[in-house]
C-alpha cells in the first residue's frame, strides 16, 4: 500500500533541499509549485480561466503567463488572490492526485507531496504522515535574505504572511531541524526514510 507523505515548512527553511535528498534516495516527490506552473501553460484550462478573470494584461506577447503582472494584481488584493486560488487550486489538486494514482497503481511504497501551503490548502487531510522542515527564526530570516536578495523588512513581511512554523510543527508527525549543515540534514532525512518505511 502506498503511503502519502506531506512535506511542508516555512519559506527558506530548506524544504526544497529535503525534497532533493528524498529524490536522490529514489522516492517520488510531487512538487506542487511545479504542478502549478504546468496548469498555467499556454492553451491550458488554468491560463484560459486566469485571462478570463484578470484580462489579457496578464499575458506576455508569447501567450505565456506574465507572472510578475499577475503577482502585482494579487499581492495587495485579497479578493483577487482568492479568485486566483479558486481557479488554480482545484486544477493543481486534480493534477497532483492524478500523479499519486499512477504511482499507487505501480505499488510505489512512499510518495511525497511537496506542498508549501499544505495545511492552508488542506492537503494534510489526504496524507498519511506530515513532515515539517524548520529552522530557528534567525536562521530562516538570514537564509531568506541571502536567497532572494531582499531586505530584512521584506523578508520579515514574507515570513509573517505564512502560517507560523510553531503551528505547523504542532500538527506534524515528523520534524526535520535544518539549523545545521548539509551532512546533519542528510542524516535526518535518511532516518526519516527508515522510519516511514518501517510504518
């Protein structure tokens, strides 16, 4: 039987690195951000619906989505963001679980869903286990500023916009502390894989 493992964490806590380690160990990882991009490609249902709601100003001359134009519209407008989520979330969910169903048919023992907003979008309800990748607040802030070349204030605003890590930690089955180096992280992920396979 296939076990579905939800992987989440805060922004810049190292979730992508953990996903990559899991992939290297041969575990399929379905990346929600990647799926989101796929459902917004030219001529897709997702992009057609986005243009219908937000207008052609969100398109590039190539017919592709102008992500920065759309981001400007939804960033400070909760109603616009809600509309965008209403368009995309069902499409993303269906695409993710189509992949899960394919892997289940192949009797793959573990499938990881890498979903940044796992709890906020209720993917946790479809998971057998939840894993959160976390760091202390100072490390998270420092890594986000370095990764995205943003100011301390911008980084703090982006962190504050997410569900607090402490709340995510309280709702998970497994925690990965990513305050240390790559070696420490790999050891924790190897231990996690063994624990999940033993369940």
